[in-house]
C-alpha cells in the first residue's frame, strides 16, 4: 500500500500526515484527524454533507483524494469562527430554525459561507441555486434560505427578539 | 380507561396571551451546538480498541443457501469475529410494539436476524464480521463462501395474492387483511347520482435521511451490553436482549441525536448486530452502513394499489365509498399489518361517508421489506380519496373547495370504523384558508407552459392505537441552585422533540427556557418515554413533562408561600425564584434549601397514560382506534411544460390545525419539511426494482428534492386549542406529508386536462398522458 506524507492547513493550523494513496480527504479528516464535524452522508458526492472549503471553494471531501490537498487550505465548519463563538451566518441559522436534525448543517454552512463571500447581496433565487448541491431532508429548505438571506449584506437588521416571526393562520 | 391527564394545574388552561414560553418561536436548545457541529452523532463516537463491524448481504432476492463457509474469512489477519445464524443465541427477532401490550394477532412479526437456509430479498443479512480495520473487515466479507441456489420468487403483489403463487413464507403470502363496513355501500352506489371508479398506484420510496444507520457498542460495567445508536426507539434494548439471550436489564441503548428518522430508524437497524459482535469479541464495535447499503436493504415505504368507487348525489354530497387496497410487504412483516390498519382506518378520507366498505390486504413478496415511514399507510390513501373528490367535482361542475367543505368531517361525526371525533375537526377551514392563500390566478411564466391549481385535504392519526396502552414518563427536578433538569427517554430525531419539552417545563415552573437542562434517550438512565414515532412524542412525552412539572410546582409552591407568608395562589414563580404579590422575592436556592430542610421532594416523576381501549374488531365497527387525528389541506399551483411533461411547483400553501403550536417555528419546520418530502414522493422519488433487484442503490439514481425542485412552502397554522397534547396541542410530525402528491395530481389535471393515477408524476408519465410519446395510456 503506497503511503504519502501530505502537509496542508486545516482551519488555519498546519498539519503533516501520512496517508494511503487511495485515502479520501473525508476519511483522513474524520478517522485520521478527528474532524468529525465533516459528515459522511453518501460517499458518492451527491448529498453535500461532507462539504469542506478547499482554498475557499466548496468541494465534496468524499470525492477528493487526501493527497490532493498538499499545500492547500482546508476549512471545515469549525474554521468559520473562533471556538465558542459563531460567525454571522452560523448565528443566523439559530433564530431562523435552519437546523433541524443538523446533519446537513455543517456542509450547508460552508457552501453558503463561500457563496456569500463571492455574492454578498444575492437574491433568494441565487441562494436557492447556490445550495442546490447540499441536500436537506428535514426543513424543506425555506428556513435555510431565510437564514442565509438574513446573513447577507443586503439583509435588514435582525428583529430584536432574535427569532424569526412565525406565520399563523 | 386510564385516568385523565393532569393538565398542569391551571397553567395549561391559560389563554395563549398569558403564556410566556409556550407558543413562542424560540430557538431550540440544540441549535447553537448544531451550527458548530458540536453534536456527537452515532457515527462520530469512537472507543479505544474499537473494531469495525460489517454485514454480508444476500445477492439474490430469493435463494436457498446450500453452503456457508467462514473459515477463510476468519483466518484473515485482523479479523476478530465472523458470525452466521449458528452463532446467534436466538435468531428470531420479534417485532413487537416496544414496551406495550403486544401479540395482537398479525401485529407480532418475525424476522430472522441472519439468514439460515433461505434468503427472501436482495440485501438480506447473511453474516457479520468484526475486524481491526475496515479494510480487513471488507476482505473478510469477500472471503466468506456462500453457495446459493436461486429459487423462484414472486415480485408482484397481485401475483403473490394468488393461491398458486410461490410462497415467500411457509404460512402463505397473505400477511394481514382488514375490513371496515358501515352502512351499505353497494346499495348506496346503486342509488347515487354520480359514481366515479378508478385505480391508483403508488411506489416504493426510501426515507433517505442524510445520516445512514450507525452505532457503537461496548460491554460496560457489570457486563451490560451498551449500544450508542441512531434510533427512534431506545426500547429496542429488549429486542437486543432477547436475541442475545440476556436479561433485559443487561442491555442498555443510548439514543443519540439522530440525523433524520422519518420511520426508517423505527425498526431495529444496527443494534442487534452490534450487540452480537461486541458480545462475541468483548471489544467495542462500530457499524456504519454505507448509503448504498442503506438504499439496498433497509425497509421502504409500502407501495399500494388503491381501487376507489365513490358515489355522490347531484348536490355533491358523498353517499358511498368503496375501497379495495393491496399493499406490498416485501419479504418480511415488520410493521406491515399496522401500516395496513392505518390505511384502512383513514381510507375514506376526512369526509362524512354514511356507507363505506374498505377491504385491505398486504402480502409478502421477494421485494425489499416495507415498514414504517412518515405517514404510515395513512398518507398513501390521500392520492385515492383526493383524486376521487376532484373527479366528482369535475363531473358535477363543482368548485374543488365547495365539494370538500360540503362533505368535511365535523366534531361529533364518526369515521367509517365507528370512532367519534371528539375534538375540533379543521378540514373545511383548512381547505378554504389554503385555497384562498394562493391568491389570484397568474399567467404561466413561459409560453409552452400551462398553469393549474390543486387542493388536497387529509386525515392522519397522532398517538398510538388505543389498545396498545401507550404511556410515557418524564422526570423534572430542581438542582439546589435553582436550575431545572428534565430527564426523559425521548429520542430526538431533529423535529425539536426535546426542545419543546423544555418549553413546557419552563412554562409551568416559571423559569427561563434557556436555563433548562434536558437529558434524553438513555434506556438505563432516563424514564422511558416510548418511541419517537406515530406523531406521538409531543403528545405523549409532552403530557408526561406537563404532569411532572405540575407535580413539582405543587410541591415547592406551598413551601415558598409559607416562607413568604402569603397564600400559594398569590405566589409567582420566575427564573430568579418565588415572589408574592407585593414583589417580595425569595431566591430559588433559599426555597430549595427550605424544601430540603422540610423533606419536601425537589423532583417529580410524571407518568402519562394515553386514553386506552379494548382491541377493536374493525369488521364490526369497533369504535375508538386512535386517540385523535390531525387534519389539514394543501393548495398548490403548478406549471406543466406541454412539450416535455415536466411539472414545476410554483406556489405551495400548507394549512393544518395543530391545536396549539408549542413552538410555532418547529411546527412550521415540520410542515415545510413534510410537504417537501411529500413533493418528492409525488414528483420524483422511486426505488426501482427489477424482479426484486434494486436498481436505486445510490443517491445519484434515487432522487430527492433539492432546493431547486421545490418552492417556498408557506405554512398556515390553525390553533383550535382542542388537541389532546399539552396545552391543547395536536401532533404534526406525519400529517404534512399526506396531501402533496394528490394536490399535484389535481393541479396537473387542472392545467392540462389529464389525470395521472400513478406516482411519481414524472415528465414521462405526463408526456405519455398528453400523447407526446405515442398513444395515451388508457385510464384504468
């Protein structure tokens, strides 16, 4: 079994690891480095739960060989904000009820984070397109899109109660 | 009948505007953890010295096992155990209703843990391996020698129902049969002014939650087999114990936060296999099913053939409903008999039907087993009864809302099975509200597209069948510093189950919800609360927490009153402590210290017993089957592309009477998520089988809705205040998945004049019906 030494940056920290040539980045992160915040939902690049940022771009870590990240920056959801605090986007997911079971949430946040970096004032349809590679089976997407919209530069300031208004009949 | 529930003292009876916490759309207690990925799901857990467990599965849908040799596999370095049926102490797993009275005829089902001489579906477990590495485990799977002799199988339920069909099980292929009769449907159909008669078909689908089945097991102190697993039912600890031949109190199941359940983690998944491997190796073992394995082999939703004959008088009043149902159980029973019962009870829809005949059968085939999935038999019926309502409306030139309002069930009416509806029935109101919310009709967004609208109402039970004597317990207690703790065996599958319980406890005891600590889902350490299934958790555990909190309030309030020298009804409780009418305050710590001095308990165990009843003979019109039902209506606007047959859903409104929304945001989330899951079922999802061979074993071929496939679902909450849950709440987990498919079918006919009777409503089916692919298929 061919092994390689790979040096890369994980959430701002330099890592040097020994990996098998056939090992995916997802396996390296979860089993080798304990980065269990990266989820494994399908192993075939469809569901988006294993999304990480590679030099700022969202990729499916299950489809990427670990050896390919040599010299590059890998960001997981834990790299979005210092320990114990939340990024503006993460914070927006809380009052909007955008996380139900929470399994798609790390990948969804990373995709949305990268998208907002490049498109600070998106329309709702832009957001819908941007997250179409991240499946969610719980929410019907509405509250996720609400949360991303509210975290964008064009959003009105959050309501003082901190919670999104409920719609009642 | 069980005693009536405590209603939380006067608190639960308060008008909505006086409630501080209940009814508020607050962020859930686990939301911050989830956005930081700080939740340890079942697959995220590791133990020192942990082995990796894998399953060898049948490659044939029907075969005899002539030889099974594990010697070569066991000799592979790093392999710690290879188990076959011979190694399983009790190889029969009985599907009971966990923790409840059981053995109600066909409701008790038998599954072989590992295949002995016969495999009955592709993917059936044959052997287990535990190894030091996943690579070694997979090498061992390859090295197990199985000699199969393929056998004749049966894959079509119609064929399986014939007496000369190949038998999937020795006792024959008919697993269960239910009948309901009320009035005389045949005579009423003879006299009806209009009769519509049609057949509908729905498909196998998969739960497709994003977290595949997984868990870790180890042997803990005193030899307790401990299994930390993603499950909706921690009380499967008993099933594991039975299979392992252990006393029930030597198996513990710790339920993790679950990455989606939807009924798919209701039956046993990995926990029995983990228990076997950990017991054999005496080492921790982790098992994670791959997505492909999950899609291949786990139970699916029941496909049904539904034959409906509906009669009405000229003014649109329904006079009769005849329904014949045939469902596919796949190779094992699991919960099929119960699913069929839900279908039978709700098959006539949320309408007054004076004359009804419902005949329902479920048969074994060599297809993958089918079992629980959100909507549980009730949701499949909606395509039948709501397509019929639209066809009647068309024949009678009636408005789709008017015909539904005319026939809608009302409080005090009886279902065909005889049960009287004793709470508010919001069908008519929901239909009117949802339809009106669509607003004025709009032109299609592009040439070549036709717009249409559809409406569908539904009835779905919440809570278990009353003769299962359902109960739930919860413990609520103060720590000495005044912080509150809730302990209950609830599995939280992402619907906000635990968080709503915190709201209820906080409301009753006057404390801030953010400060409540909740411990859930441990069969050894938390009071048992039953399953997170059947839309029962808020209803059952909510009532248990309400009872526990009210009991605790009744204990500590008099102590505070004595200290404040004021009558108990003048004392108010808040986060800071107790206060009298003049505002004089006592810190919680002081009140609790006084409780301790007086020997007054600072905790209370609440046990809620649901209204119970005797088993019902459906044939004779037995009466109460379920505690209560949730009603709703969904209205949809679609655009159909007349060149491709593609259906785009452009507007969607979903309205349900939820009794009272404990957390409106969670209720909205359930409605939006359920509607979208129902849209997937209606438009695209299907597990495709070719003579029992599964062709949909990856997410690239099993399609579920993405954000681009669905519009923003607009939820409308009606709050009648008349549910049987805490504070008048009704269950809302399953109900929203019912209407979408039928609403789309109705909208498609409105748009392009063709009736689709088979799900999913793919572009191909619509194009065929439009005659774009040659001759239109005749409507059955």
